[in-house]
C-alpha cells in the first residue's frame, strides 16, 4: 500500500503539471514504475524525490523551458528547484530521474557514462560543472591560430604543464600531426619531472583514476591519428587502469613489461629502498601474461616515482 502511494503521488503530480499535455511523461511514469524505488529509499523520500523530479522537468521541458529561460548551470538549477546546489549532482537518484525524463522527451537513449549524461543536460540548456575537473598535460602543440591553441604551444615552449578542463575542450582544436606519439602516465610527479627537465615529448596524465575529462582529451587526440604509450604503477589498481587505457587506444606498454618490473624491483632492493607490499587481488596484464605472476611471486608494489629517472630519459629523447 505504501509503494502504491508513491506511484499514485507521482501520477497526481504529473497530471497537475504543465507537462500533462505531452506524450513522454506517461512513458517516464511507466519506466520508473517498472524499475521501482532504489533499495533503502523510504516511500516518503521517494515521493519527495519524484515530486522534485517533476518540478525540475517542468522547468526544463514545460512551456517556460530553456528556449525562454536561457542557459543555466546545473548547480544553479538545483539550488532553484531543490534548495541545494548539489541536489542534481551526478549519480544521485534525483539526477537520474530527471535525466531519464530528458532522454525520453528528446527520443534518445539513456547514456551509461558521465560524458553522455553531461550531453543530456546540454540538450536542455543546462551546463554541468566543466571547470573544476581537469586533465594534466605537458608539451601539447596543436595546430591552429586560435588563442587556446597558441596558449598550449606557448606553455610547451616554456616547458610548463597545463591543466585542461572540459570547458577548454569545447573550443580547443586538437589537431596534431598524424602519428604523434603521446606518452600517458599515471602520476602527476612524472609531468612535473618532465617539465623540470625540459623534456620534448608530449605527456597526458591520468592522475590515478582517469576521470572522464582524461578520456575526452585522449579520444580527441586519437581522432587526429595520435598514437599512445602508457606507463603506470606496478600494483593491481595500476594494472587495471593500464588495461583500460591500452585496450581503448591500442596503446603501447611503456616500460611496463615483466623484465622492467623485475629489473626495477632488484634496483630498489639494492638501493635499500623499503619494499612496499603488493596487496589485493591479482589482475592479469593484457599486454604481458607473465607480468601478474611475476608480481605475485615478488609481492612488491612499485610506483612510477621509483622509475622516474628512466621515464624522464625517455621523454627527453627526440623521436
């Protein structure tokens, strides 16, 4: 009976809203009813969230929609409709409810990645936060005479790193010579060291987790014919991330094979560096079937900083 109260409340909210004359709200209602309320959400909280979703969708898709109200930020929209600037943060149930309505109203599939969800917001003139997330780069020299391209080249000329935001990528023409080799690293310290040594090779850093903006940049570079070489940490999360990047871009492993791991482990031991225990579930390396067994036997985790001198030497070479 309490569950039925949830859907009865939603139906009443839709019937009383300016959305009632459109076709997609019925599809939205049916879809939500089939999928149900997430576990742990009380009927009272569900009624509140669904009513909030109807209110937000009315602002976005009702008679006074974005064509009349203009573009706004997602935080601004959330504060106006929910009272909290974080009310529509990505991953929340309320955000998903709204995004599913937007997708149905525009006849598009509901995306399964952050970039696709941001694209949904833009369909209704809502700008997600595109200034706080960045990808750390070094030495990118795109063609073109726009100020963004010139700024990247100037920073490269002065051996300075650049934090690129999703907002930058909207107006940046990333046209590099076909076949340009981009080195990808996991840790920002590699970029700092490359800048300090005035290295000549371009670098993109995943900063450990490879946020969406990282893949957006790499996708744009790949579209121009760039090639990639990847290096990361010799631990299980590092191998997981390496698999992800290497699969996606057919990247070359960069000092990431069994021989390199064993050589680096022996060097670290000979230099008296404390050994970091390798914890977690082993992960097979797609590019080297012997790597995971070798790491399991030695049981030592090695971060990129342990091989910094060799990476910098590679990045200093003119190809």
